[in-house]
C-alpha cells in the first residue's frame, strides 16, 4: 500500500530532525555519579528507545576546562565512576571509547567562552570598557587558542577509537552566550566592544558613537528589569524601522525616547544595522572555528557543523538571526523549542528547553567558580 504524502513528509522530517535523540552530557563531572552504561539506561527509560544507534554529546571544551593533555594547561582529568563503583581518574578519550563500545556515536561539544584560561588580554569588554572573564571570539588570539584545543581534543579522542570516522559525527559549538549583557539602574551594558569588535562593527556600517550614548538604539528592544534584561526577540533580519518601533511601543520599551517618533525611526534603523553586523561577525567566527571539523590530514573526513542557539527570531546573547544560519556556515542547528520558534531552512534538533544551554552553563560555571580560589577572591 502506498503511504500518504503527509505520512512520508512527517517521517522524513522526524528522521532529519527530532527523530535522532542525543544524550547530552554538559559536564564530565556528571560521570562521577553514573557510569556511561547507567547514563544510557536512564536516558532510554526517560526518553524511550528509538531503535536507532544511540548518540551522546560529550564536552570537548567545557566550562571548567578540557579533559585531555594539552600545552595550555587547564587539563581536568575526570574522577569517573566505574561499574565496580571504584572511581578513577580518566581522560575524555577513555570515556568516549566506553560510550562507543556501548554502541554510541559521538557529538563533541565546544563551549567557546574559555573562562578557565584566565587570559585577561582577550576578555570581553562592555560598552563602558569594563571586562568580564569570558574571552571575546572576535579576537584572533582567542580563535587560535580555541582552534588549538578543538584540534588537540579531536586528535586525542580519535587516538582512543578504532574507527573514528564511524564514531565521531559532529562538532557542536555553543553560541548561546557569546555576547553577555546586563542592566543596572535602568542602563544597559552589552558586550563586546573591544577594539577588534569595534573595528568589525564599523566595517559593517555601525556607528559606534551612537551606542556610547544614552539612550541608544538598544533601548528600543532591551530594558533593564531589575532581575535581568528584558528583550524583544521577534525581530526579523531586515525588518523595517517602523515595524521595530511598533513592537517597541507595544511592549512599552520606547518610553525612554519620549514622543520623538523620528528619533525612534532613526534608532530602529541603526539597531538593525547593529544586529546584522553582529550576526555577520558570528558567521565569520563559526566559519573560522569549523575549519577544525575534520578527522584526517587531507580534511576528507569532515564532521557535521552544528551550532546551539536559542529558538527565536533573534538571539541577543548569541548575536544571530538563527533562521539565517545556513550552509556553508553550519550543517545543523540545535535550538530550544521556544514559543517564537523560527522557520529554519537547515536540519535541526529541538534541544533542551527555554534559552537552550544558558541556565545549565550558568549552573556549572557557578560550581567551577566556587572551587576556584581566584574567582572566590
């Protein structure tokens, strides 16, 4: 019997996107409390057994450092639980091999913030030039450090596997919090505005001086709400200034501009220029970093290029319009299933929940800071 078109299309979409379940292990410290086999069993019991080869996403470059030997330091061997309940220190490659021996394919996760390196010259700067511990991905040095860790990590994992090309299927870069932002006393402080970022923004048509004033174009779509920054995220790439002003008025964000409609229109135009410029900067970063997404010297065995984003029209802390991240920049997106989930022209997996990895990363960063004498000070 011939299948209905609706059935065929849904099964194809399911296969390409949500049908492939991935066990995401955000931090290898989780494995101090359960073995890989126990983790897979718990995952199957809670999410069901799809009958397909299981996939697991392991942190190649994590919040707290890397779990393989490297020249930069920051190696964090994991005190991992074994089946015998006797813990032992293990590197990422050993853990990856155990998952592969259990029948898994691997996604390798990269958090590009690199706070654990304490490389102050690369720290992000807000609009006032105050620094934060994470590294700015616009800086050449940051990219060199990150690409080195990715390359060294992929080689380390590959050395522990019999057939790496059959086991490692993607490199997953988390861009959810590239550009942190916060508010205080009604003012907004976005990152990054280091010299490299300013040059890149100005090369893409942004007038930096406009954003060094109050109010500036951000205030049409962002607002300090005391407990955090409120934002309008249903702004599409190329949206007209009048439409942006209308959405701002509907949410009450525009009051800081008073009744000057022409000023609001000008601010909306400059805001869109900024948003598109930041998006293009992130595209350039991803293209650069994904040059490491290969397994062999001839670069013939390529890994799928995956980015984690928020499922919105515009992701403010990532600086991107997710629906406009397409090949060759990425092969796949992992957005959270938000209320404003955009139409995507690329394969995707609905990933996590509200704000994707944002809260999860904040939790593990808190744990890392609590154990770091430098951060406690």
